[in-house]
C-alpha cells in the first residue's frame, strides 16, 4: 500500500468528457485522460484491503491493488506487466468495461470507489506509448494446429494465448476485418478501431494467421476445419437479435441495432459496403431497449444529426442510487446514464410498444402504452411517438444456429447457447471447444476475454496433456 492515508486525503476524481457540442461533430473518442499527478493520487486511494473485494467483481482476476500500488510508486512498467498477466487487452476494458470492480470496491460503500478503470487504461496506454508492448512469439513450436472461429474479444484472447503456447493458430472471420463487436458493434466514439488493429498486428507478429471473408458453415465447410486442425474453438458470439413481432414490424425504417451500428463503423473505417444506408439524419428516432446497444444507437444517431431521439424501456425506472447494504459487492440495479444519454435523448421507462403505423410502407408512428410494475398496460395511458427510424436494441437471444453449429451438430443448452462447462470448455463434438458469448450468451468484453483465455488453457491441456497457461 503506497500511501496509508491516501483514501483519507484524496477525493475520487475521474476522467471528464469533451463538451457535447464538440464531440457530436465527429466519431472520435472524447474521454479526457487524467494528468499523471491525479492518476498517482487516485492510485494512492487504494487501501490494499485484506480482502480485496474489487477482485470479486473482476472476471479476469486483475490484481488491482498491486498495480494501483505500482502506479503510486511510479513503476508503470511493472504495472503494465502485471496488468497484461491477467488481461490480454486492457486498452479495450479500460475504455468499454462497465467496471464491476468499481462497484465491488470497498470504498464504493461510501460511493467513492477507486478509479480502477481509469488507472487500468492509463497503464496500458502508457505501455504502448513507451514501446513496452511488443510481440511475444513463442520460443518453442509444438507442431499442433488450432482453428479459432470468430475474431471478437473471446477469439482474439484465445488465439493469442494459444500462439504464445507455441501452437500454429488460424483465426477464421466472416467479416473483412478482425474484432467482432469491438469493431462492428461498439462505436468508434467509445473505442477507436486503430486500437483493435494494433493488437491484431501484435498477434500477427506472434504468428497468428487471420483469414477474412471465411464464413464457416457457409463458404468454408465446418468439416474442413475438423479434418485439418488438431482442435477447433468456436467463438462466434451471440448474434441472433431479439425481435419485436408487433403489427407494422414490416414497415421500412424499422431495423435491428446491428443493421445500423456496423454501417457507421464501416463508414468511419472507409470499409466498402454494398447496403442501403440506414441513417438517422433529420429523422425522429426511437430506440427500443435500454442497454448498452441502445445507448450506442443514441450516440450514433446524435452524431448523424437526428431531429429527436427517444429511448423506450419496458422495465420500470431503476432507483438513482443502489441500496449498498443489499447489493454490495455485487452488481447493483440502479439508473445508469451513459455519455450518449447526456447527448440529448429522452428516456421513457415502463413503456410497452403496441404497434407501428406508417404511410406508403414507411414507418411514421410508434404506438405505446404505459405499464404498471407487473407489466400490465395502464388503461387510458396510450400515446403515440413520431418515429421515422426505429432501432430495435433488445438484446440477443442466442448464437446463430444455421450454418456452422447445425453442420457440426454441437449440443446446445436450454437457452440455445453452445453447451460446454467452464472447466473444460469442450462441446459435445470431439476436439471442438467454445468460448465467449457463443457459450455464455450475450455478455461483456471482459467476460469474453476471460473465456478466451480459459478455453485456450483447456485446448492446450487437451493437445499437450498439461498447460503452463494461466488458469
Ligand atoms: C452494440 C453493442 C455494444 C456493446 N457495448 C459493450 C460495452 O460497452 N462494454 C462491454 O463490455 N460489452 C459490450 N457489448 C458486448 C460485447 O461486445 C460482447 O459481449 C463481446 O464482444 C462478445 O465477444 P465474443 O468474442 O464472444 O463475440 P463477438 O464480439 O460477437 O465476435 C464474434 C465474431 O465471430 C464471427 N463469426 C460468427 N460466426 C462465424 C462463422 N460461422 N464463421 C466465421 N466467423 C464467424 C463474427 O463475425 C464476429 O466477428 C456490446 C455489444 C453490442 C452488440
Ligand atoms: S477493494 Fe478498492 S480499496 Fe480495496 S484493494 Fe480493491 S481497489 Fe483497493
């Protein structure tokens, strides 16, 4: 513990955002890093608790008090080594993780958790600036070949771990570029894509081969991978969106969020796309669904110049503050206001959408009713919203079953995800493993990284009989 009285001396200070009018002019990141002096003070607030509750919140088991201490002591290089020992991609989590570690931090009992995520991001950003992050190719090759399907955070983490263990790793991705939802789902204003490219370049230098436009189960038979590799890891994400089958769903202008968001990410990266543009410019936009994806639709619509943006959520408005005695150190239900919400969206809770109506085949209105806490419509509370673009952001139900999963015949769990436990990560098909959203269902980047790392260890054990990769 660097400074014993740090938590008494220094208040929590966190990164600020660039002003709304400035950040809406472009798609660049707008979170302003803390100056070095402030970072060291924030790190000094960590109490190095006897039981570090922050650990209970962190899926990748980051050694948070250790690197807080190292930052306070100005040993950034060792802090970066420590951080990378548990997390392949802290520059992603340092930007987009909802930071369950901060909810679990002991100082959060007083609403003042250590700024763990900000410190994490500062460590890894400095490590790249200083050239401390280099390719780590293996010293010995095993001669074993592994195919990883999907290049989201789970596939990338798995591939990097396996390549470092000496295996010949091939990543198969159906899209033009790597990253999964890091590249095509999460907007640039939360995560600029050169950060993904930088890791892909590191992995290529470590020996990982990336094959793009390789849609397994479609233009590349899944059987081909089984026949030519010693092991196969399925990390294809949970891509089947939840639909809203109400009258008028067929009208033009009603789209899934994941038809809308990737278009803008591709535009920002000058990636060729042959699609009818879906744009919010000058439109009344309604976003249905109150989670991260919905927020990203709001921020993207605002940057495209929407006339108005309303976000609807069927659940009641959560409390402003968590009841700590009931929830800490677990993830609490409380009202979360994202940077996109602050850019000018109207939020409505306890609203059920009943039907869309339109003119000439184009959606014009969304008809809704308010519901009580049991989700029953309240008579007389019906209302209509102007809606020229409706974005459905109600989550994902399970992986796409047609194609690869059907061809392989892997067993699914009752929710429709690929069945595998968290010890072996093995599917019902011999030598086939799975990780990330494809196994656990729609989740978070940090969980995908954890699953990718653990699945890599399981594959390494399967191939070699034992593994030196971290558990
Ligand atoms: C819009 C949006 C915003 C989000 N924001 C956040 C956030 O801010 N913070 C956070 O922690 N989480 C966020 N999430 C969740 C997070 O992105 C996912 O949990 C995470 O990316 C899952 O990683 P994954 O590697 O399992 O799958 P994915 O990232 O979905 O990657 C799967 C990859 O597999 C490829 N693939 C699928 N099938 C095949 C096939 N048959 N052949 C070849 N390739 C295939 C896909 O093209 C894709 O590239 C968000 C999700 C969405 C949709
Ligand atoms: S719970 Fe908070 S104060 Fe305690 S060790 Fe973790 S980060 Fe530091």
